């Protein structure tokens, strides 16, 4: 009994420390069960051990699997989680196929909004293609104290903000619902008005109508798009980008350079832009292949890069490629004029004239800070006010109403961040879907524990990237 009491006291103290950390004293209802497991033993927790044959064999596996799933559930929520880089938006800082160890402790773990979920899934059960979580109960956002806050130029994992509404058909789940609605709405109304001639109120009315018409097209065609559904914050897709703007800062992009409060922010060492590369047309296919192959590994050019109209390159890679005059005739960075069809930048409900290379200025909301609301900026702050902070917002006759009351000012309840990929011309980021609220922040990547090259079969594992610290990637 002395040993049992010692075990009980150790487990109880650790559990109470955990409850103090998460500030959830509701967990005290578990204490009697801990006492019973170690001391009173009134409940036969392992009744199956007294059985024989297949019952004992099956239940021993069930017991082990349940214990493992519960352990994984709590570890993933409060301590760390694995994440794989699915796209090229952060290349060449992080590469497709990099597996990251993501710390929940760096910024403080979130208490789950949807606590009843299947471990090791984000939102969908494989095979069954159904929700992997139960929507009840829904808990309010709360974050446990961690080691620090998001810092400028941190690489951050977060839930996709525009993923609050999704189309459930397999081929559309990864697409932005609002971009899809905008595209269909513009097909119906886009050519009927001269956008530059609209007043602020007329712009608001026009774009609200565009989105409503696009949403109608999507919802009226469930056979094509699937059922339109909503997802809780913690069940939205995980994204990873670099934080280039903090709460309270004014961000502007001028000729590709990010400015914060009027001062240029340091670009990442491996920042990429798209280049138009004119290859020597006199070369045969074999000659071209023999010249480009050794350069691919040296300059980090993938087969996917070569298949597009433009090639994403770092400044160093562009300069090195230009030196190979037998292979290339010209290496030129593309401009806004070269790529007119860039997609609609945020906010989609305004005709700002902003592009991915020349954007803003835009003030990033900060918790407890207020902003004057006008018809010139309401489209920018509508989504944080209405969607992320749960208010009703209407615009009538040039006047703004929040929760039924006319207002000219709003005080934000959360901090917000501006996230961008290092592959600047191949990244769907805050320039397209806006601010990232603090309740969407998942964690901070610490190191690369595995890196698999999705293209090169000969060297499948990128051994040199293993256990590289993400903080060293600037």
C-alpha cells in the first residue's frame, strides 16, 4: 500500500499541476477515479484479464489502442504535433515534403473548441469521408500560457482563416469557398458596371450582390460542389506561412518589399519571386536536358517549376542561371503587368486596385485597440468584426451598424497577424484572404525531423535537412 499511495500522490500532484496550468477545475471530477485506480480499487478497470481465450486477446489490444489514442490526443493538443509541408509556398526556406515538429508550447496551446474528435485527424475520417469530430460541445476560445508570443518573421502554423465555410465535394474541399463564390458572381454581374465609377456604398452593395449570387450557384448545385458546410476554428485546414506583420502595425507592400510602419522589413534569405526564363531555342531536347539537370539540384529548381510559364527563383539562383548563356537567353523577374490574372486580393468586397506586389497600406488589428470605421475601410475590417469576433454587421445608406447600433468605431477583441509565404509569387496568403486571428494560431515549427523529396526517386530522403532548426531559416 505504501507503493500505491506513493504512486497515487505523484499522479495526483501532476494532475493538479496540469489543471492549474489549463485553469480548468472541472477536471477535479476525475480525482475520485484516480483514487480508485490506485487505492480503493472498487472498479475493476481491467476485468478482461480474468477472462480467457479470444476475449482476453481482443480486449488487451482494445485497451492498448484506446490508451495510445488518448495519449496522442492530449500530446497533440497541449504539447506538439507533426506537420508536413504540402505546397511550395515557403520554398526555398521550407520544402515540399519537409516534416515539421510543431510546438504547441511556444505560443501556448489552445483549449480545443471541439473537444470530441478522433485523434490523428483534422476534420475528416479517412475511408468513411465523414466528419472526424462531434460539434457538441463547442467551447469558447481560450489559450493556455506558453513560452512567448508570435514574433515578427516567425514561421507559424495556423488554421486557414477562410476555411470557416467549405464545399464538401472531394475536388472542391481544398478550394477557397469565397474565391469560388466571387468568381461565379462576377460571371453574372462583373460586366454590368464600371467599377471605378462606383461610390463606396455602391461598391459595397455591388460586391455583396456578387458574393450572394455566387453562393447561390454553389448551394444550388450540391451534385457538383457538395453540401456547403461550416467548420469550427480548430477543425479548419492547417497552413504554414511566415508572420510579416504584427498586431497594431501598418503594413504596405511596395514593389514587392514589405514595409511596416513605413520601414522596410528584412526579406527572408531564401525569398523567391517568379522569373520569365527564355531558354535557347536552338538547343535540342537532349542538349537542354543535359544542361538543365545538373543546375536543378544546385539551384533548387524542381520539375514542377520547369513545367510552368514562370520559374520561382531566389536572387542568387536567378543570377547563377543567367550566367549560363548557352542555356538561357534572358532571366527577367515578372511584374504585375506580366501576370494580370493574379486572383482577387483581400478584401474581395472592394475595388482597391491592390496587387500582390503593391498592396495596402493596411492597419493590422490589435486587441483592445480601436479604429474609426468608414465606407472606405469597412470592407477590410468586415470579416474580423463579423466572422472572427461574432458580431452582426450591416451597412445601410452609407451608415455602419454593429449588432443593430449605428457606429463609427470598433474596438477589437483579439490580436491579428499578417502571414505570407517566402515563395512570394506562388503563395495564397494574407494578400488573398486577409488577417489571421490569434485564435487560429496553432504553434511554432521547431525542427525538420524528416524530409522526403517528392520528385527525386534516387535520393528520396534529403539527409542534409534532417533535424535542421526552423529558427535558423531566416
